[in-house]
C-alpha cells in the first residue's frame, strides 16, 4: 500500500514488539496502586477504614466491594453506571466525599477501574525489614561478569555484540546480516539528529571505500549541533517539559525555553552526566551566579501551576510532592509515589523512605528573576530612580489596595505569613508568601483592574512610564526573564506526614533499599545561605557506589537507539516493572558509563558502532526466529519503527527545503520553519500534527511514547492542507532538481535511473523517491506512479503525496 491507509496497517506487517501488559494483572496492579488505592486513602479512609465504618462500609479491604455497606454492594465489576460507588462520587443521591467532590480525573479513574473489572490485589505488602532489597536486582551492585568469548560464526569483537550473540546462541538464534549503507545512514541520522540525511551525504557515504567510513560518519554526527537538539527532545519528554502552566488557563511560560536551551547545550558540549544531574538538582547551590546553572534547576519548576488556587498550602504540597516523584522517576526509575500514602505494596520502599527524600526539597523557594538593568551609566541610573518614584506617585495607594483585596481571599493564617517581615519568616512562610504574591500579580496587578482603578489619564501615564523603564531594563512589572529557585532563609520546617504538626519528622536520607544513608548537607561555599540538601542528594545519586543511576541512563540511551530498553519499563526498575533482557550487558554498559567519566557520547558511540545496531531489519530465517522470539527481545534483527511526531514534521520541512537551520532561542508559535523542538508546547492545546502523532503534552513525564494507529492520523496525512502544501512544494523541488540535472553535462546517472532513461515520468518518481528516502525505487513503484505523473503538474503533486504517505518515508528500518 502506498497511500496513508498504509499508515494504519503497516505495523501489522512488521516484526512484533513486546506485548502490551495494559490489560493483564501487572497493568491492573500498577493502575490500582498508583491511582485507586491512594485516592481511597486520601478521600475515603477517614470515614470508611478499620474501625471507622460509617454506613457499615469499609473501603480498605478487597471484600468491601462485594459486601458493601448498609445499602448493599457498592461495585458491580465491569459496570460503572450500575455501581453505587460511582453514583455517590457523581453526587447522584448520596454525595461522597461529603466535604468536596472528586475531580473529573479522579472520577474518571474510578470509572476506568470498575469498567476493567475492579481489580483489587490480594497480595500482601512486601516485608520492609532490614536487607529486604538485597534480592532486588536494581539495588544490587553492578556486576557485568566476564565478557563472553566471540562466537566462531561471527566476526565482531565488540563487547556488546558478544553479550547479544551469547544470548541469541542460547536460544538457537543468530543476528541478521548488516544492513546496506543507504539504510544505515538514514537510521543513524534519525537516531542521532532526528532528521533525514541529505542526498549528498548518503551518496558520499555509500561510495566511500575506506574501512573507517562508518566510524567517521558517527563522529561527525555526534559533533553536529543537531545532535544536541535530538537528545534534548528525548530528555524533555522524560522531565515533562512544556511552555505553559497547564490545567485550565494554561498560561504561557515565556522563560521555560531557557531550560530547554540548557539541555541542548549540555548534550552538545558533552557535559558529563553526573554534572548534568547535579546542575538540575542544585545548580543554584553549586554556581549561584552562573546563568546556565540557574536555568538548569528549572527542572524542578516544570510541574503544573494553577494560577487561581486559593488553597495555597495544598498547591504547594502538591508541587513539592511532584518534584519528589519526578526526581525519583527520572534519575532512579524508582516509583516512590505509591509510598506517599502507605508502604509500597510490592517494592521494598517504605513510607518513611518517601518523606526522607521529600525532606530534601522542604526549604525550596521559587524565584522569578526580573530583567536587570544593563547599564552602569550614572545618568541612566538616576533616570530610572526618577521614573520609579513617578510610577509610585501615579499609582498612589490604588494598586496596593488591589493587592490587598486579593490577599483577603486567602485564609487568615496564610495572610499573616504574607504580611510578616521577610527577616522573620520561616522557610515555609516564605513559600506561602511566594504563592500569594504570584496570585496577587496574576489576578489583580496584571489585568484590566489597574486601568479601572487609576482612570484613563493616570493609567496612560503609568503605561508610558513603564514603557520607558522597560527600554532601560527596569520595569518592575515586567515578566520574569528566568524562573529558578533557591533554598528559603529562616528556620526549615520539619518534614512530617501530611496533616500532622507533631510527632515523628524525617531528615534527608537515601531510600533504605539503596543503603538508607543520611544525606549529610552543609551550606555550599558559593551559596552559604542554602541548606546544601539538594547538593547532597545530587552527590548521592551520581556516586559510583550507587548502582541504579548509571543503569537507568544507559537503559534510556539503549532505548533511544533500539526502540526498547534492555529494561522495557524505563521509568520502573521495581518489581512491577520488567526485568532486564540482558542483565550482564546492562551492567557492562553501566560500568563503562561510570568509568568513562559519565560520558554520554562515548556510550552511544559504542552502541551505534556495534554490529547489533548495524544489522538489517530483515532476517534470512525470519519464520524460524519468529517462532522463538516474536517480540525480538533477544535482538535478532533491527526493529522497524515509525517516525515520531517531531521527526515527521521536521522531515516534511526538509522535503520542502524550508527547514531553518538555527539552534536555540525562545519558543515560537505557528508553523514557521524551525524544528519542532522550538514550537511552543502548550499542555492543553498542542500543535495539531504533533498531538495526532502521539507527542506528549508534558503533563507528566513520558519515558516511552505511545505509538498509536488511528483514523485521525490517516485523515491528517490524506487531507490536511499542511500535508497537501508539502506535496506541492516538494513536487516543485523535484521538478527543479530534474531540470537542473539536465543542464549538468558531467552528471553520471544513478543506477536507480535505469527506468528513467526510458520514461521521463519514471525519472520524476525515481528522483522524488531518492530525495525523500535516500533509497532507489523499485520498478514496480515507478510503474505504478508514472501514469499519475504523466497527467501533468497536479499528477506530480499527487505522486509526491503518495510517496509522503508511503512506508519508506514513514518508517525507519
């Protein structure tokens, strides 16, 4: 099939990937423990658990569902609409919880849970006694063992290939032969740059007779700035990057791009991974006057912010919880979130572990840095002082009163924290003051209320003053130019269980399964006002003695190149996740990573130079291999994969010849020729094309994207004006290329143009195919499309549209 209909079915003709576990017991356990049990604990247990059984109902036991309460069974598995629990949370008759209804998402989760059978695991919690984690592979010391001897049937000396070959041989399998050079350079270019290679680059590589041609190609791609852009896009998925606040208003964060720029520059500068981690967790402590370091800690500010949340304490609690969860997911692939409410049911992680890690972030305070005046001229400074004084006179007390009106909407105790002198505040009071100040500005001082309060003339003068101050870099109402954080001054609030002001408290420490050692912190030399807690955490995470950090990152790098990680659940190295397919290879790479000085490119280079990476997607004995390993977990062939959303959009720009080759800068709106990396990523209104092709919105971190096949995708590729415009512009490029080649007396025809010498329409198809995929077309394709080209200019456009919907363009093999 050649049209975009093939996009819907092409995957069926490809080697199968690992089977989904969404509907099986493991998937149901994950959903229950991460979404349902925490919800029941938080909203229901106060009245319906243990000896608290209002209405005769308990919700802390599996049998509660069928026994129910005074009104009978509360759940009918598979029938949400027939379940009393659903009626109650919808406030249809009974109104539960009585204090406030569940959110739409929480109601949806309950509906989904019941619709899928109301699974409730009967397995008891794991024992959290001392040493329980010793049998957990992810916490064990790194041990690659001896590198296997090379097989007599292979000629590769690569350690990676020897681990792979040993496992294949044990299962009666062998690797596929090496792919051809044209496909190899296309594969490598998409993997390292996210872009297709130029036809000239393909020709140079295909015709290069030197034995080190591929090695030199790899090095040149790693040195290209496009490498950092591709790696940044992959990392931004994991850390839930977006250019907006999220939820309903979804306001733009015009400063978010500075974090994206830090990530891009870090990959291009070959920043060691331990440094990369440390700056994101504690850049403000390590280098408080360095712009890049201050931008790096924006990692902890990427979460969702609700601009009108009156429950400032609740929102801040959610923010710090989210930072804790994401830190564990990203750097440790350890799901701590379940332990926020109770000891983890399956992993050796206690509730105490969660709050010990959370206490690292207890003193964190967000700062929104205003643009700074860039002049040292005395006359200019005096002018700024004059304008600021005039601004105060024009505003008088009216703006202050607007702010006071906003403050009055908050609880009295929070108002008191806000009105305290900054020198007298505790760390928590600083945090609450920040939350109030944000909302005062967002709702009162940045809208039309000021115009109404000041009147037409005073407001006009105020705007004129602000305009001049802005030109001098001194407008006090200007949007922040950098979102960062510090540790708040004052006494650090003790970390306790939610809702408790007394009792046990928790100090920073590593999770017990990784040793549980206290994270001893001292104020950093360059940042003496900070607690040093986050620096201590970063030092522990990147310690060579910590066995999980290097495993997690090399697994991500493997996934980026092989589609599936050696651990197929890249954010879950726990017992509900997958075990490694090649545990000794994973440990070999993890040790190499640490020994290399945490050099990301060195590990990637070793991976792409392996024969395992260079092998073909087509195996000569496919039928036999499929009976043994249909999911290709032993890597007997290279997995064929679809272009991801950004690769697809960027490849269309390349096809039109309109890709803007410019690295960095603020995010942009619209369909300009910049790479998709630079498009503004709104959480609730993503670019139509990117959203349709499974680009995540950035609401939560995405360790591995979904790859869906939908009618919407097919219709977009067939009917979208954007795609139709690409086909027209690409056809014009192809026609121009052909006309140009006719005037070149020294041009040697490519082998793929054998058919073209007999038929000019065939030449058009051959040229278009080469420009789009780097591959020569077969005679069948030329014969099918040539009659269409013969119909004229529109026929050329239609033929190009067909090629843009073909598997050779949409998939990388």
